[in-house]
């Protein structure tokens, strides 16, 4: 195999990624617009005896481990940024899926129970 030809000085020429900062920290215009339209939404659940509380929904692909809430006294809370839209979610309390009792709207799901609805 023959060695590849490179122009003198090209090896130390910064790449586009290196110019943008550490590990691609540059924010693209469309991402910047997305960030500014997102709203910080607080999820809270009262469960003094719970060992863990997670919120899972259409905003995180129903991942029961992705968005844990943090204990604050008897309540569990998490703030997450969400773009405007309609989302369905449930709390997972110690492994049990629970509809938010404070949700103003719910819809039936395919599992015989209901999902809470959040409109941002």
C-alpha cells in the first residue's frame, strides 16, 4: 500500500469540529431555536415511602429509567425542558406504573389503564 499524500501543513490545520469547541459544543441555528422554544416543566409526585420515582412518557420514549425524580422531603421532583406540544406520561414508583393523580387530563392506554396528559 502506498502512503497517502498530504500537503505540507494540512495535518496541523484545525478541523471544523476543533474550531467549534470541545466535543461539538457549537450550537447550530436550528438547535438554538429549539432550545429557546423549550419550556422547563416540573414533574412532582408525593410519595413519602417510595424508594424511587421516575417519570416516563412520550417525551423520553417511555423509558422507565431515563428521567428519575429527586426526593425533596415527602415529594419527588424533576425539571425537564420540553418543546411545545402534547405529551402523555406516567410515574413509575418503586417499579409500579401510576397515573399522575394531579393531572387535569388523562387518556386510555393499550394496557387497560390511563396515561396523564401534559400540554406545553
